[in-house]
């Protein structure tokens, strides 16, 4: 039943990821342009160059803000990662020797035999 739940969660996350792939690419492009616009603004010495870089930066910021639904895609990537790690995880044995109660029961049985 756990595998079915993980499969269902992974399928939903994959659909969300595919639906938000375009906004994710748009967000990445907008953030890269914004980064270079800020760097260009800081390096610019004349007022006209600063105005041009500021306009480019404002346009890139608007582009990045308009692609905020891409955050759902990023969350879907994280959910897919968690599902993948849970799917390939090792099963734990119920008879674990590091459990203090199991060791106590063994020692109690030994004491009762003596």
C-alpha cells in the first residue's frame, strides 16, 4: 500500500512538473537577465547607461515575477526526489538488536534460567 501511495504521489508531482516546465524556464531566463542587468548597472558610469540597465532590470524582474508559478514546479521536483529516495530505501527488520527492549527481554530470560 505504501508503494501505491508513493507511485500516486510521484505521478502527481511529475504532472505538476511537466505543467510548470515552461514557467520554470521563463523564471530561470528572467533571473539570469536580471542578474546581468544588476551587474551592468553597478559597472555603468554614465547616467544613460544606468537608465538603460535599470529598464532592462525592471523588464527582467517583471518577467521573473510573472513566472512565480514555477515555484510549484520546483516543489514538485523536491517531492519527486523524496519519493525516489523513499522508494529505493531499505526495509528495516522488526527484530533489531539495537532495540533496548529486545535486549532487556533476552537478559531477563537469561536471568530467569539461572
